[in-house]
């Protein structure tokens, strides 16, 4: 029998054939040819591996006597004759006797061959039955795993063209399997970064290192309206000989996990925002500052444009009797945009007062005390949101598409509304945003409520105190006088500091500075009582020490108040100044040509201790001498030693000839700070 072989011409003259796949080598398929007498005329090396006989041992021998057990000899002979006579092939398995004497079940495919001269032969293709069964089982298992797996699977050739796609991948990307085959990866992947995916796959093909759990987000043809997430893994495929066949890709839909992770991340951001608001909103007892802090927190974390509007009645501390359908007056307190936008021009500028009818959404919000949410703002919604037609046009131009108004409620009272708009953020407001905005608004509302009541009480106390302070007098014999009162500049309430300039008989003048320990209306009222008592005792022409003794008894009759006081009487005829001190800061004296100094006065207890005598000292005031009386709020701070501060005070008195009004301004500007927590009374006198 003639056997012809064909090989590719490696000199470039003939076609280059594909390389073998290696599967036949793995199966070790043997070929045996018999002549019409049943003798072996062709024996492959694989036949030697399968049956144990070498070609020299097998060729020319009767195949049935060599390989078949005597019990099966007749059946095999009949089967052989039938194949040669009919030309019909036979397939099946029967036991073959191995050279070592064992019996091995072997899978056969037999057929009749005819050569070019008309001779007939029988060809048998054989393989180990157990090996074939194992391969078939593996193939069946792989096929079932691929077809029934919920994971999308694909096989790609080295050029990244699809060769196989399982049903799960069809469902994931919405493209039928037959439409995948032969197409490149970039033609079907729904990712914007498909170039990155291809580069990663080529690296896997080159290095053989798998690439696992690569996260990608996109929109598939199966669900184009929803953003989905997938986890991709890539593996290189190669045959037993190491030839690269292509790559396998697995695609797992992790949209739910992605959504859960996104929701968890949003929850963390919401909690972080609330935590940040607890430290940044309400840092002062100032309504405008608190509203501004709320707006700063909400933009851009919650909205692109944020406005804080307070009911004018709430700012005036007038409670609304009941919600109605009428108009409301709002005071714009804060406005913040995440980035420059014309939408800001559509809002009321901070400080402006605006009236909105009952059909406006912000008015509805404060009337009902409930959030008002418009997920998707349409043309019909703009007139109920915008200030006017021009403002509506500006909002539309800015891309305004979602609106949320949340009431500011503290202790059951609606104070105003937090107004939120989205222009650049494409996501509409949702229920989670409503909850977050309500939490921020609730915290800010309490701070605003505290601030408005504090400001109301503070303004009342300040008004009372200023009404109790003396009017400026234009004539004081032998003296030029200037004074100042300055309330606390930080969060403390109005205190009980006061000063007085009292005309006495014989051209004398009493200079008084005092400090009621405490804050608020009670301290201001106590200061008023003591000032009245001081004026009464001064009219009796009593000595400074006697005046303090009487004031001490008056103070003891008040409720738990301690008062410091400095009482001075100046006689322009003798140029002598008599000074009595009740626990007060020492006055400063600045003489022309001499360094300023604190007066060394006898120490005494404050007013209100009771039973303590007071002494007096006499100081000469020459023309041009400057006497400075002040309360402790001018020099005391929480961060500096009092001696250092007193030295600073003296340093500002280096020019006694400076105009008195300017001296007052220099002292307040040089010694006061924005965070000072006490008020100040300052009285400056120069001898003429």
C-alpha cells in the first residue's frame, strides 16, 4: 500500500499549513492496516504504545491471533470479513490482548480501503477506551459548565476575535452568540475604556499571567437605560505543546454589588457631611454667620446652588400664629453656589427682604413644615420657584432641573427654609437627599434659633445699658473728658460695665467707672441701680471712701452680685484728685515728659462683700496730665498675663497730648480683639 505524505514548503514556494492542535497526540490514536488475509501491513508507533508490540513484531502477523483472545476470535473474523465484503465501516469497543498478557478495552473505528491498483485493505483506528471516556466526560462537563454557567464566558483567538460565547454572555451584553463569532472584542464590549481592556488581554496573551477581577462600568444593549458593572478576568489558552490558542474571558455582572457599594459610599459621605456640619454650623451666636455656614456645607455636597431664607417674623422673634395660605416675607441670609453660574443672579441677594405668595413652593414649605421635592423641574414649575420671569429664564439657562426646599424647624417653630437647586449635578434629588437635607436643616435651625434669641436678648440688654449710660456733657471745670462703651465682640452677652461723669459743688467733678460681674439684662439692670445710687450719694458731697461704703451696703442688698468700682473726685482749684478703689483695676496716669504709670492705690474688697472699710488716695493732676479709668475687659484676655497687658496699656499712653477721642480709639483698637468675651467702659480725663 502506497502511503503519501505532504509537508509545507518552508522555502516559501508552497502553502504554509496550520500547526497541529495536539489533541490526537493526547489521545494517542493508533492506526493499523490489514490485508484481505488479515495480516498486519501497516503499524504506527501509536499502535506500539497502545498494544505493546513493535512494528517488527506485528508486521506480517495475523492480527486476530496477535491481538484477540481465542474466545473472541470467531466474532472478530466475521466482523473483518463483513467490512471487506460490504465496505461498511464498524465502530465499537472490544477487549484487546496486550503484549503483557492483559486485556484492555479498546475503542475501534474500522473501514475498507482501496488503493490505486484495486487491492483491498482494512484500516482500523484505535484508542484506549478509558482515555476516550475520560476525554468525553471532560468535554461534556466543560460544555455543561459553559452553557449553564451564570458567568459570561468567551473564547477568543490570538487576534481577539470571538470563537465561542456562552448563553450567559448573550444575556449580559444583549448580543446573540452567532453575532459574536468572528467579531473583534471592541465591536461588542459596552465599555468606554475598551482600548484598555484590549491592551490588558494582549498582555495576558504575551505573558501568560492571568488578569483577574477587573472592574468596568457601562451600558449594555440588554439594558441600555441602566448603568451596569462587570468584573472581567482573562486567561491564556495553550495546547499541551505550549502553542497559544487564544484567551478565555469571564464576565460577572456585579451591578448589585456595585450599587450596594455605591450606596454604602453615599451613606458614608452623608454621615461625614452630618459630622462636618455638627462642627462647622453654629460656631457663633450670629444668625447670618450660621446661615452662611449651612450654605457652605450644603454646596456642593448636596446642591449646586444653596440659599438660606428666614421668615422676617422669626428674625423679629414673633411667633407665627398658625400656618395659612397667605404670603410670607423672607429675609435672604445666605447664598452659595458650587461654581460660577447665572443661577445666582436668580436668587435674592443676602440681606434683601422678599414677599412670596402662598402658592410659591418655599412658602408652601414653611406653611406645611414639610420638605417640598420636585425631582424634575419643568416649565410649569419655574413660576412657583423663581422670583420672577427674568429669574426663571436665568435658572433655565443655568440648566436648573431639580429642586428641594426643606423647612428650618427648631422647638416646633418654622423659622424659614433651606432652598436647594441642582444645575450641574445631573442626578435629581431623591428621598435620601431629602433625609440628609432635613438633618442638616434641623441642626442649623437649632443654631439659628439660639442665635436669634441671643441677639434679641443682647440687643435688649445693650439698649437698656446704653440708655443708662450718661449723656456727654460739654462743660467740666478744669477737665477735658472722653468716654467709650463697647460691648463684648464675641459670643458673650452684654455685661454690667458703666462709667459716669458727675458735676459736684464748687466746680468739682466725680469720675466713676464700675463693673457688675455677670452678663445680660440682670447685670445691666443692677448697673442702672448702682449708677442711680452713685449719683444720689455724689450729690451729698460725700468723700469718695464714704460713697463706696454706701454703695457696698446697697450692693449687699442685691441678689448675689459682686461689683468693682473706682470713684474719683477732682477739684480744679486745688488740682487734687481723691480716689477710692473697691477691687477695681488701677487707673493709669500719663504726665507730659514722664513715662506713664499705674497709680498705687490701697487695695480693698469689691462692693457686695460687706463690712469692709475703704480708703482714699490723693493725686495731683497738673495741666496736661492724663488720667485713664477703665474696666477689666480692656486688658484681660484668656491668653496673656495681666501684667503684660497692663504694660501694653501704658505703652499706648506715650503721647499724653494726643486728642482724647483719638486716645480712646487707640486704646480700644490696640487692646481689643474679635474674640474678647467682656464689655469695656473707658473714661479718659485731662487736666486743663
